């Protein structure tokens, strides 16, 4: 493929990305809105694996999802169903959604429905489970997790869906994301400003609910600053998927990892996963009493934010994260390095510290392969035995990008 042709195709991919307008239009049970979702399907993060290859916290999360849906009364019964193939395990991305950490998504779980106003394409993500370290998406399933999931499905999801549907035209997420970047967020590991801005956008609809229901929903939305991570992920999914219309482009449309491997998808190569080893630890901060020796990979797809020029590609906008990402100077250096491997700069996602320069956007596998510089990733850290133990900055492996570039390079010119 001629480099001039590739440049034009990548410019087209970026035009599609930059024109996106993600809007939160609803909150519904996954089975009602995810194409192909069934009662006996459990979705999880990363390039899909055969069931027998899932280990550790991700395996525990999948088993927990089976039990939550009351398909099996015990972990042993759930494993037998999975072993026989009576319950299907599939990848979130193949159903138009993205999953945080282990990404467990089951039929009755409420999901955020984000629709691109221009293309009509949708992205989905489950609701934030709460601030406690023990969550299903962190590989924990016990009575407390079950009660919390039931509360989300039976109370919070319906309330939030009712409020969102009452907002004419839905809640536009991009203006919230743009403003949050100017207020100290990078829309991945820090969502403090965005969560507050979302609550303000929803406030008129919240006031239309009766007092007790309004207080219940407000209590959930204000219980932790991380609520907006999930709308950010669903928005990024709808934004990134637009780029598949750029035939032959070398721009990354998805990054994700499982307990076993890391993978990417590329605009010009469709839904094919290019796989490699897990991301490498760069720097991290830990919860009290926890440490590096406890880190266990159990999956993650919040990296979709980096795909769209957020997260680690906007670290210099979020200096409050230095406890997890390193000193501010290191965050700036890491952010500046990402311009070397992207095809453009986002016209409206801007970083104040860099003179309101647009975030590096459009990860180009050709640039990654030729420079050897791989994407930085802001990642929540799971511990052995389940639960969150901290957060940090990681680096993607080189191999998937090099393999994807090799695949594109062998496509004959039209």
C-alpha cells in the first residue's frame, strides 16, 4: 500500500472519529439492547479465549456472572455448565459493548446505551458497581456483591433509565468530556469533574422524580467520583467504531486484554484481533497494605478511552493522578511521547498544561511498529484472589501492532 494512500485513509478515519457525537439515550437490561445477547451468555473482557483458558479473577468473575443470573446455585455447578458449553462465554466487543477490568456482563445487568448522533452506531457498558474493592468486575462474587448487583438491576438501572429518557435528545457526553479535561480529568483513571458535570446535566430530570427515588439515584451518582468512567467507555466505543468505515486505515479501533493476553483491532482490518503478551508495568500506586507482588491480570477494556485520545493520552491534564502515574514531569513526558505514534491531534479534547494542545489521537500501527514506542495505558489493578489493589500506568506490547502493520502491508493496492 502506498504511503500517500495510507495517509488519506488515516485522515478519513480521524475525520470520522472527530465528528462523533456520543449521546446517552437510555439504560436498559443487556438482553434488551445488546445484539445477539441471550440469557445463557456471559460476556467478558479481552480478545475471546476458550472457556478453559480463563484463569484467576477473570475465571472467578465469569463463574460469578453465571451464579448471578441464577443459572447455577454453586460455583461448581456453574463450572460444569461452562465446561459443557451450556453457558456461552464471549467477548464484550463482539456485542458492541466494553467491560471494565474483567468486564462481566450478563443478560439482566443494566447497561448504558450511548448512541452516536451522526451515524446511529451504539456503544454499551455496565454501570459502575461502587467504591468497594470487592466487585464482580474485580473477580469477586459473594453475598454483598450479589445484593449490590441486584440493587443496580432492580433500582438504580430503572431509575437512571427513566431520568435519561426524560431528557429531550438524551445527554450529550462529548461536551462533558471536553470540559472535564479542562478541569483535571483524563476520563479513565480520573473522572471527578466529569461525574459532577454529568450530575448537573441530569439534575432537571432528577428533580422530576419523587423525593425518595430522587434521593436514591442521587445517592448512587454521588457515592464515588468514578461513576463517569462507564459513560466514558460506552461513548469511546461508539466513537471508535465509526473508524471501521475507513477502509484500509492503519488506525487502532480497540485495545483490550484478558487474563492471558493483550489484543488490538485496526480500522482497515475489521474485527480481527492481533494478539500479544500482557501489558508491562511502568508505575503504580497501591491501596494501604497492598503491593506489586499481588498484581494479577484479570482483563480490561477501559483502554478504549486511550483509543480515542483520552486516558494516558491525556495524562498531562490530570496531575492529581501522580500518586499512581508518577511525578508530573514523567506524566508530561509520557503524554508527549504519544504524539509520536498517533496520526493526529483531537480538535476538541485539549490539555491546558500543553497550551490547550489537542490530545494525541488515532494510534497508528505503522508508527508504533517503526518507532517501537507503544501506547501508554492507565489501568486499574486487580489483586490475586480478587478485588482492586491500586492503579497505575502500563505499556502495551509491541507485537500486536507490528503484526497488524505486516497484515496491512501485504494487502494489494486496489
